[in-house]
C-alpha cells in the first residue's frame, strides 16, 4: 500500500526543535507519531477526568475478581 505524503507548514524555530527529536534513522513522521502516542488527545483526558469525578469508585480487588485475575 502506497503512503501519501504531505507537507506541514511550521515556523523555523519549531522545525529546529523538531529536528532535535530525530535520532538515528527516524523520520519526522516517526517522531510525530511517537509524540502523539505519548500524549493522548484532549478529548480522552477530558473524559478520563469526568469519570474520575462523576462515576462510582470501584475497589481494585473487586475489579480483579470481576476479571478473574
């Protein structure tokens, strides 16, 4: 399967910073994907925080029991 490449306009300072994350034979695509894998999207964080505050707390032993761990 062929991949489509595109350009992403960034400021010169941003490009210099991004280059600092490239190591070995990593491409900019590799660097950006690794960063995105490490930092979840805001919608995920927002939902996680909502659950922490609004949903009933479940003890860890109850979770283990339910999952038969």
